[in-house]
C-alpha cells in the first residue's frame, strides 16, 4: 500500500449512551481478528494468506497462490508453499499439516462465504448485528481494503462487516491508561 494514511478511518469507541461519530450503536457484534499476510516481490505487494479468528472461537484461514507469482516456485516455497507436480497444484505447509490453496478470487470467495455465514448466524453466542474486524496496523487494513476492491467484493463486504478496528491505533491512543 503506497499510503496507508490516505484511508479515511474513524475510531470505534464503546457506546457511552451518546451517539458518537465513528462509534457503533449499542448492539451485539461478533468481534474478530483479521490478518493479511503479504510478500513484496519486484516492487509489488502480494497477498498469500488471510485469516479471520472470531470471538465465538470459529476461524477461517485461506492460503492464496498469487496469480502473478504462480510461476515463481522459489518465492512460494520460501513462504511455505510446496508444489505437487502430479496435480500441478500448490499446497501450503502449516504447523498442523498441509492446507489446501486457492487462487486469489477463489480464496476471497471462500472467506466471504465464511463471513456471511457468521454474520447471519441466528443461534447462540454467534447471533449478531454485524461483524467487527480488527487488524494489527493501518497498512494491513489498507491491504485488505484494496484487495477487496480489486476483486469487487467491497460493496458486498459492507453488508457483512459493520466496522473495523486497528490495534496499533488503539494502543497508541491508550498509552498511559492501562
């Protein structure tokens, strides 16, 4: 991302009974951590893994073989991908074993399916008025935003994700309070 500062971010704060610009209404939301792992190659940034871990203990981790890196076997192997020559496909090696890989579009579609299912869950602790996802940094959020815009799921995503948070901004704002 060239300029993560160009994102129009408003803080989300707990509801204190007043309507605060940038704050969410007092309703039940499903909170989650969003991670977007990227690699820089020849001046370009490529997404190779996206993970969402929600407060109801559900999660979805997607390993993505970036389209423009498909022929760069050494780069992909460095990231944990292994090429299966019999099927001419990559698999992703995680600490728990092998994980299926997806193209960029397929991976984003699978993640969107997971997010929609969690958003519209109507049972138990997962019942919610929307998802609130938190990234570690503004650059990670900007990468996610641009990736979703590139594959034109940003409008659909707005129906599922009610708000975003950035952990680094929260920590910076709360220095001395804790």
